[in-house]
């Protein structure tokens, strides 16, 4: 049986919720966040990239791209050295171009990913 796109995303959402709880615990205990592992980053980016490709690879307008990276540049989760998001692990200069991508903290113009509005 084929799963709907929403069903396919549910395991990723569950992992994201668990990761967010872990990040909050890390901040409380050590005062900083350990970035996602390379494997976690690849999994997260793979999900984002598959969704992007499945929807015809839509790209945002240049102004939206600039605004998104502007948000990232002032964000506490930014790993500036390699322009990675410390929350999802994605490479931001690629992810911010994808119309189908969302900031895991809802800081971009499109808010939270569908189904995650209640967690903002
Ligand atoms: S994607 Fe969102 S959480 Fe990640 S660095 Fe950018 S603004 Fe911050």
C-alpha cells in the first residue's frame, strides 16, 4: 500500500520532535547544542531533497532566498563555519533555495512545516 506524503513524513517529524527535546536538554545541561551527526544531517537533507524533487524542484524568488539566509544569519542555531543549521543539520545555502523546505524553528516566511504548527 502506498503511503500519503503526510504519512511518509511522520517518521521524520517524530525524529525532529525527539531531536528538539534533546537540544533543549543539551542547552539546560551544557549550555550549548551539539550539532547533528553527519548521518543525521544526511537523513534530514535526504528527506528535504526528496520532497523538493517530487514536487518538481521549485525554487524560491531571489528576495525570498535572501530573506531566508538573513534569518539564518541572525539565528542562534546557525553553524556559521559551514553554513549548516544546528537544528536540522542541513546546508542552508542549498536548502534556502527550495520552495518546499521549511526552517525547523518556523523562522522563515512559510512558517513551520505542515503538521508542526502546534510545536512552534
Ligand atoms: S533554518 Fe531556521 S533554525 Fe536553522 S539556522 Fe536558519 S533560521 Fe535558524
